């Protein structure tokens, strides 16, 4: 096999996220070449790149060759030969050899027919899934919470949550199969990496250069077999992901409905700055930041031990009754940080979740923290049980919620947070 060094570097960078550093199977630490393709997998996700130069079947030890190629001129031609279980590489002024694994040991994906497929706007789909990654549960005790739920149909909807907060966004896209799938967070991150590394191919029918550059980047999305998602990036790269088995929580049933008791528009940088002013003291307590809306203003405060701090900002527009709520400062900052536009804050019931929305990212639904405000009736408990997303009743979530959703979401056992 002969290939330009720069081209092999590009392929190796493309598949990098799916090559495990500590593989359970030795062969998957290699890049599989042959049949005009380069393939890499971590046994959960597979990346397949079209590579006409890969005519001879062989496995290239990934880490060794990737490190060596850093110091080989990109314009050189690289000759690669397999002799027994040794891979020999040579270029204009150097050569190298490495032991490799048996080509037959590399896992091969069986041929599976697509149950449904469609062209999808990749910019919208992948951007939304990546935005949902921070909302997934970091532990794997409940796998369905560690992934991103994609509700297929019309419209396609994306949701994720960790038990205390969730995100949701309905996309202006459709798919010819009504089904819920759960994409592992690592799979979504790999899709983002491949999407960024794959050249955008302008449509041949674009009437101008501007139209060609700004055209939607279409991906072919397929559901194959019982548990796999395939995304084809034009004709150059495909990614196949093993989906998480199980039934996701009824995320859509947890989204508040009806008219909010309060809705306020806030300039995102001002909200971020106000929370950052008080977060040090919030950390001294239970990470709770208190938001109090009244008279067109938002008071942001925190308590920790004998310390207390507050900061007041003007809202752009507020309607509804005066409201107060305590939220985890990490969640508020996680949503507001880096945003330059307007955030809309909504609260629908006294004890229900808060909703944050803007024009770009998915909306965030976050459960309140229970704090002592100082004006509770005598005899009131100062530290009642904290509320989680799992504890939202069917009535508060939606009148259309099915009993199965409560049964599914009641299983979360996260550490309560109180102040």
C-alpha cells in the first residue's frame, strides 16, 4: 500500500476517539485497513472511512504509528507492507517496523438491513446532541440516564437528564419511524469529532459559492438491526453506534405545560455575573443560589455558614406574580455561561421546576433546592426532603403523563441536597 503521509494522518486523527488506549481486545488498538476502507472501533462505536489506497488487508498499530508520523514530512509518500506479523513502513529518508495483530482478529460488523433511514440536517442534529451531553448522568448505575434520548418521528426531539435537571429541544426535522433511542454520551461526542473533521461537501446544484458554503450539511441517518444507529457523512465516512438498551424516562411528560405563574427575560451575561458574585459563599453552604423576582428586578443571593451575599439586576421584562426559588449554582452557571443573548426564565407551579430557554440551546428544566427562607411558619421543617425530577407528580408534569412514566422515573436514587 502506498499513501501520502498527510492523508494517513488525517484518517488516524479522524478515528482517534474510538481507538482505546487500554483495549480489552488487542486487535482494536489497531487501525484496520483493507477493501478500500480504514476502520476503527472501541466495540461500542465504529468509524469507517473510505480510503481507496487501503487495498491490502492489515492492521496498523495505532499509537506507535501515530506517534511516528508526527515527525515524518506530510508531503512524503509512505509505503506500507505486511510481512507475517510485522508491518514495515518506509518513506523518502526513513523506515520503521512494528509488530501487529492478526487481521482476522479484528471485529467485523455483520451486514444489517436498515429498518428506516432519512436525510437529516447534520448541523442541527449533532449540535443539539452535543449540547445535551452535560445533562447526562456521569455514573452508569442507570444506563438510560447516561445517554441522550432521541425521540424519532415528526418532529425529532432530543432530551437528556441526570435526575435533578434535564434538557429538551424539538428540532425542525422528521424521521419515518416513531421510536425512542438512547445514544451513549461518548457516541455523541464521537459524532461531533467526526463531523468537525469531515470536509463539508457543497451541493453540486448550488447557484453560487455563498449558497454552496452555507448549504445545510445533510447526513443519512439509519436505524439498523435492533440496536444500532448509523450516520453516513456523505460518501467519505460512516459512524455506527451501539444504542443503550432500555426504556428512557418519559422526558416529555416532565416538561411543564400551560401558562407560567412567572416569566422573566434576563440578559444572559448579567445573570452569569450575578451568580458568579455569590457562588463562593454558595459553595460554603450547599451550592444553592437563591433567585427572587419582584418589581421587575432579580435578586440573586446565597448563604453559607454565617455568611450571606446578594446581587440585584434589572430584568428586561417580567410578568406574573413575585416568585422565589433556590437552584444549584452549577446548573444556573452551566446554562448561562458564554451566552450573549436573552434567557427566558419560567416557573409554572410553587414547588415545580424552573425552566430556562434561549433561541439557540435546548431548554433546561431544573428542580428546586429546598432552603429555609427565614419566614416559614413556626414549626415548619427546616430541612425537608429535597426534590428531584423523579419526584414530579403526574399532575405537575402533565395531565397526559402515563403511569408508566412515574414507575420508570421513580427509581433514581441520588443524594438529596438541602440547605
